[in-house]
């Protein structure tokens, strides 16, 4: 039987996005398609009907429409990927995050389609507050939650790896600081350290990487990304930057973790310390912990451990 293919080429950035449509009742070969993506295509209520009612609205599914509605299509795919493909984060990382493109086969109006989606662009439509955590867990795996109670009560990294005192200066030669400056380019001009144990000058969550404008009054913030794919790539660069440094002696690993909130900077430019004026001058130094950083109570491991060797 002769099968007619309508190929809709959709240029976005430097990539091409292709949807193949075949008439009749002959599905495309699905052996190479990830199971969760097949499940998405088979979901009438969550995927197919929204395409039909919210995107097509009686129009033909063709090149012109897909170009016009590409943002809505990306949003719909993103929503369904998070629903269907995150039950196992190992599979999620390998099958989705590491892919260049993914295929979703589906049936619409008695025709079979395969929607090919650029993964880099897809993750611009997925928001997962993601941080980079440095620690050593012997009993935690991908998918596990970590609470502050699970973390060490004492400082678990040497001062040669990451500064133990960061109030007014962070070592320019510290491995964590130098690796962070290479791995986290969106934090231009900032310096980096590992967050301290709870109750030991903890900023947000023990082990998270903190970015800081140094000096008294310098603002601090958790290093985080809404784009999980970008965060994961930067975490791998960070690990590479820590190899064969003094951090290698501390038995530490890097984890990519999701957080339940979007972290914020410490208060304005006041940082963690401010001068309280009284009488005839500056009379005392008061340490404050801004709740916007201190309210991260748990994180979830999405990837790792990446051992610092």
C-alpha cells in the first residue's frame, strides 16, 4: 500500500521541527519511540482533544498552522511530558533530557501523525526550580527527597575546597569559587561557596551552591535555574571544574536537585549583615537570615551523584 507523507517543516531557532501525517489507519512504527511519549499520543483527554479543540479549532493540521501555534504546541507537550515522563528520573534524563529531539505519535481525525519536538526549546517551556548541591549521601538515590534533617550537622567540606568564612571575602583560588565562575555564566561577577549546615550560618539549604557579591553588605542568592536541562548541563561543567582539586579529598559528590520554591536573593543589597545605627554612630552589628533564602526545607534528587574525583 502506498503511504502518502505530508511533511510540515517548522524552523525554530536553528533547528527544524517536523510533523509527519499519514492517511488511513496505518500507525507509524513506534518501536523507536519512548513509551511515555506513546502514552502521551494515546491520551485523548490530555493531548489529542486539546490539539483538536484548543489549537486546531476546526482548521487543518498543516505547516502554516503549526508555525502559527508553535508556542501552544510546546506548552501542551511540556505539560504532558512532565505528567507522563517523570515517574522515573533516570529514564527522564536519558530518554528526554539527553535527547536532541523527541517524537510523539498520535491519531487525529483518522490520520496518524508524528510530532517531532526540539528538546532544547521544549525545556524553555518547562519550569523546574533546579539547584546544584554538593554533599555525600550513601543512602540517597535519584528521586529521593532530602530534608535538612538528612544533612550533616557539622561542616562537611574543607576550607581548601570552599570557604568556611564568607562575610567579607571569598578566596579567589578556592576550587568551588573558580569552578562556579566557569560553570554558572548567568551569575556574572559573583563568587561561590557551599552552603553551611543548618544552625552553622546556613543560608538556604546545606550543600546548595550560593552565589555572592562579596564584601560587607553583599547580596547572596542560591544558584538556581528554572530550566532543568540548562542546570544539569552547568552542573556537569561544575563537576569537571572540581576534578583534581582539593575538593577531591573530601569525598563529595554533586547532585542536581529540584526545589519546591523559586529561591530569591537576600534582602536587597544588605546581604546577610547590616549596620544598626544608634546614638552617635554605628554601635552594633546584627546578623539576619532572610526568610526568602531560609525557607527551603527539602529538595529532590533529579540527577547524580557525580563524584568529585
